[in-house]
C-alpha cells in the first residue's frame, strides 16, 4: 500500500487519502525526495528498491530532485478535507508537494481555476 501511494504521489504530485495514511506516507516520501537530490547510481538503486517503478524513479531524479535542491526539508504538505469519506466517514486528507507549478495541475484543476477567474472578472 505504501509503495503504491509513493508512486502515485510522485506521478500525480497530489493524492487524496485518509489522514492516518497521509501521516504515515509523509516521512517516507520526504526521505525519497532527499535521496533524489543527489543523483548517483547507488541512490537510484536504493530508490528503485523502494518504489519498483522505473518511471517514478526517473521523475524523482529528473524533476523532483532538482526542484527541491535548495530546500532543506518539508517537501510535502497535508491538508485535511472537511468532507468525510462516504461509507465509513473516515477523515480524508490531501497530500501534495509544496512547490507545484500550474503546468503540473490536472486539466480539471486548470478548468476550475479559469472558471473562478472568469466569475470574479
């Protein structure tokens, strides 16, 4: 479960999950980002042994590592969602990387942002 969540967070840079899972994932993914800041073959092998996904390792060392090169830590944020999960009313949370650009947002988020800007104008 943790491996799948790490790969999804690296791929999408934002995922929705429960609060305990997000709190469990945060220190693990931050250690992976720290590993991605120093691109060596040994670090790539260590990352692949944890992730088991070649594309995620490439993005970790090619995109995320250089992006957070100057940042000393605190690469993720956890935002609690007020609306509970349907079915069991579990507390939901959004875990995302701190430095995201507009290019990395999903098409739905971009559409919502443009609609919100048009409504205020």
